[in-house]
C-alpha cells in the first residue's frame, strides 16, 4: 500500500450510531419451508434480526436455499442513501463476481469457442506483459488464479482506475510476473479482468451482454448485471465503516470493477444463483458448475474458479467465496452434504465490518444445529482497546513534552550523537504510521493505500497516528529545549571542542583573571 500514506487522519471520536433495523419484504418463504431438521424461514429471520440488533448493522440482504427450494430471501435495514432494503434491492457482490465471470468463460469452453488450456494470447493478442513467461499463461490459469500475476508486482488498487476492460488489460504491459505460470495460486483481481476481456473479444460483444446471455438470463436473474467501475454501482457504492462501536457513512473511491468485482444483484436473484450452484434447475450444465467448484490443487490450493473449499465448525465440507469493497462485504456459501446455499451482502466495509462473513458463519451454525455464538465483527471487540491505547499515547506524549526541558538540561553536556541515539526510538511510531499500509498489505497479501486503510480499520489508523504524533511532539520539544539551553549559555564559558557544549565542570563558573604581582 503506497499512495496516500502521508495523509492526515481526521476521524471523529464519536461516530454516528446507526440503529433501527427493519426487515424488508421476503420472497418465496412460504414455499421455501426447509426439509425436516433444517431451520425455518422464521428462525433464519430471527437470527438475522438478532445480529442486526446487537451490532447496529445498517443494511443487508440474505438468501438461503436448500436443494432447488428457496428457504428465505429478504432485505434488512437501509441503504447508505436511506432507502429500505428489500429482496429486490440491488447491492454490489464485490468479489463474488468472480464466480459469475468464471461461468461466463466456461460457457465459451462448453460451446467449443475456447480451449481452457490454450494460451490466453491465442484469443487475446492484446494481452502482453513485461515478462516473456506471460505468453504461456492459459485461460484455466487465469480462472484458477495460478497465472503468476500478483499484487506484489502489479498493485492494481493503488493505481489510477481505467474506464474499460481493454484499458485495464493494457495497463498490464509494464507488469512482470511474480512466479512461473501454473506453479502457485495468488489471488489477484486482474486475472478475472483479463478473463472478462477475453470473453468480450471472443464473442464480439461487451462482457456485460455475454454474461447476461450465457449465465444470468438462463437462471432467471433479471435484476443482476455487471458494471465497469464503482461509480456505476448503486449509490456509487456508498456504504459504512465501523469505528468505536458506531458507524460512519462513507463514499467509495473510484475503482475499476468489471470482471473481478463488478456484479450487482438482489436477494431474490441470489437465491436463484444458489439453487443453480447446488445443481438445481438444470439451466446450466452440471459438469460446468462442478468444474468451477473444483479446486486446482496447484501448490495445495483449495481455490477453484471463483470458489474455495473449506470446512464448517462441525467439520462438514463447504464451498465459499467472500467479497470486499471498502464500504460493502459479501459471502456465498454452499454446504454440499446438506444441499444448503447461503448468500449475504451487507453495506459495511472490509475488516472493520466483516458482517457478511460473520452472519454467514452464524447461519451455517444454525443449519448444523449449533446455538448462536453471539459473534460480532473483529473491530467491535478490538476498537475499545485501540481507543484506550490511543488515549494512552496522547497522555504519554503530553507527559514527555512537559518533561522535555528537564531532559535537555540533563543531557546538555553529552555529545550530539549520544542525544540523537536517545531520541532514535521515537522514530519507530512515525515509521509504523508511514509503513502501516505496507504492513497491512503484507499481512493480507493485498496491496492498497493508507487512505484505503482508513476505511478498512479506522481505529487502527487513529491508534498509529496518535503514537506517531506523541513521539514527534516529544522529539520536537526536547530538540527545542536543547537549542534554547545552548543559546542561553554564556559566550565566555569554555566549551568542549568536540561537542561545542559547556564543559560540565565549568558551568556557572566565572573566568578567573590573573592577578598582577606587586613588588
């Protein structure tokens, strides 16, 4: 995370608390009574309402299916613009979009129009990179995220956003590969940008049109579409971030989204999507859906084509993909053993408000008969501690400034380099603040900016900023008092030739003049 790391953080100490959740109208719940042993629509609704009440969740939609039936599809709360969310309210799916793009490309393979194991460049000559190995990248490797492209060599979220798929692919011309194609899985949005552009070129139609014809219309997903940038998302992707137990409405910066995280959908449509993913409806070939869900196994990877394998808390297998924007997050989950599908989208941002994943895990517990664990997003529990540490930083900084004059007096006789060494540890909090985005990117294996980090976890940024501010203030105060002490020293007092400061034994002593002898 590089650009914007020197931005000044201006976060309010008391965030606006958003409450008053209301459930939207539900679709298909009467016909969606689950089979014996599963939770009812009423139980699912009660769980979501309870979660919203204890967390202040501003808005969400939830879809739960079993086999080819819809158990529950509903909207809750409101959008960032204040509109009620219903089962027909469009919300951004973020990276769940990759599973849609994968199926759109796989449908071309079904029709014999592409070979998944052929080089991408054979269909998309414009795809070039600053690495000769890129010529060997196959279509399958794009979809399985094993192309060798990585945020480490092309940090796309830190760069100016293009306007079209063609422009987004052109930006890769100066990027090297991080690894040999086909040897390692590395999650990277441009893999799916290139895949979407490939579909566009092969079909001769905009990717949005091909996605609609190959995937969305056959599934009856008439309210689902894909867009180019976050500015094209509902409310321009405005949502909320969590801070200190409250919620702050924030607009989303402009990102390119098509192919990787540009799909918009509703609870009603996502219920249809889950049914198809569980083999229901027959609108898509079962082998194609299965191919997308099967992990590549490259380097031990559990990632398939827009789906990852995992286990529930009870040990049952699951398929899942999560998605994050700075102001929304999403999760889709399949439980093959029981035939359940779960999709959740919330208008709270990544990390600070991972509500979609927490809600999804709670719904999995409900399906498998475990009690509600009362889980909340990480920041809800961590922010009070960070607030306390931030106040401690300010208190320690104030105390250090008050004692700076005494420090300067005590160290006045020391060499300048010794004083500098004593001040050096105070550079660490400043370095942490300036490098916080890079550190977060290293831990998350995703590159972004400091400005983006203020969305992801405001309280963490405030803590780091107060530590840097306190350290800088102490250093500035000590240096100021040291300079003042030197200026106030008498000119005729002997000084050390090495350091230029008064000799300790000569402070306050008047020069002794020789007394003339008398005869």
